[in-house]
C-alpha cells in the first residue's frame, strides 16, 4: 500500500480522485468536488491501465499518528501546498519528522509540490531555500523524487501515475 500524507488542505483527496478518474471520459476541465479528509481514505486506482494500486490517504489533522501507518506501506507520497506561504513551516516539520522515523528509512518517497498553477504562491526557489531539497536528497536514506503538479488542472499527473506504477511493481498491485 502507498501512503499519501501532507498538511491539511494540500489537495490529497483531489489527487486521488484525479488518479482514479484518469481513465474515465471526464475532461481535465471538470474538477471533482472534495471534502477534507478528517480520518483516513483508502482508494484503489488503476494506474496507466496496467495495475490497480491501493493508496491510503491520511488527513492532515492525523499528523501526530501518521507514524502508526508507515510499517504497512511500501512507499510514501508527501504533498506540499505551494499556494500557502504560511503552511510551509508545518510541511517542513512534518516532512523532516517523517524522514527521520525508523520505519521510513527504506521507503521510496515522492514529494508532490501541488498547486503550482496558483498565482503568487511559493516559488520553487523559496521552497528549495527553506527545505534545502538538494541537500535533503543527498543525505536522506530514502530514494526521494520531487514532482511539481496541479491536481486541479491535472498538470503532471501522468508523472505521478508512472511513479506509483514503478513503486507498485512486485508489491500488492494487481495486473489488469
């Protein structure tokens, strides 16, 4: 199972809905409605029409107990909202806490920088300066991938689907 975490209102539920509906006839202009996840949300998505993958989303308010779910996961997706300057400190603390947990040391990590389409959001330079992403990638034991996306517009969701598919090979996925 892949674990999807990040601060509240970063777009985790919308990402799951977009991934789940990727093969449907809906257009990218149709933005699915969402409600903030207070607890947990488990969804099976068919990625690249090759595999069904189970993703467990944990609401941002569950941050203090995310660590209880690490051992049941084979990879982690951590989402950051690039439209909220004030949320970066929370995202930074939660990301560093997760990276330092003993149960995540061998888990591949995808960091999603969501809402890149929002005007006046956090720039990649600002984020890199705060989180020191290049240094983090060099020293972290986890294999870290970073993708800039917009769950609202669907920008780069194909890259997310490819990453999920690569992580699911040989895991709990079912070929279709």
